[in-house]
């Protein structure tokens, strides 16, 4: 199955405590159906001081399930579904179902 969401995509959270927030995908875990999105699903971690890092309470992004995020439409910025089509030159690209704009360019 082709990947509908990839690292670097602009996504919108469609469910959960961060519903409505947008961000960029930093990390994909396709085997677990999880992603890490910049600025979304922030959690606090209490970390011990080491030689390299300062100790204390650090905020970082936790993973979010792929069912709770959707690609942001390049035209409107709203959540959209993703379709695939093959261009004349033979490339398979993703497009936004709501506007028809190409996501891969």
C-alpha cells in the first residue's frame, strides 16, 4: 500500500485533545500506524541530568495515531483525503480529493 502521509507533510489533527491544530510530520512509524507531528500531542518528561543534557521537566511531542490526522489541503489548509494518480510522464503522485491539487508537486 502506498503511503498517504509522509515525513514533511503538513497535517491537521482531526480528533483528540489537539483537534484543529496543524503541524509538520517529523517522524513516521508505518508499522505501528503512528506519527510524530511538530507541536502536537505535547507531553512533559521528567529527565535526570546527564553530562550532555540539563535535567528538569522537558516538553516534547508524543506519537499520534494516523487515524487522528489528515493531510492539509494545499489550497485551503483544511483536512482532506488523499488520492493517487499517474501523470503522463509515468510518475505516481498524491492529490487532495477536495481541491484536486497535487501534494507531491
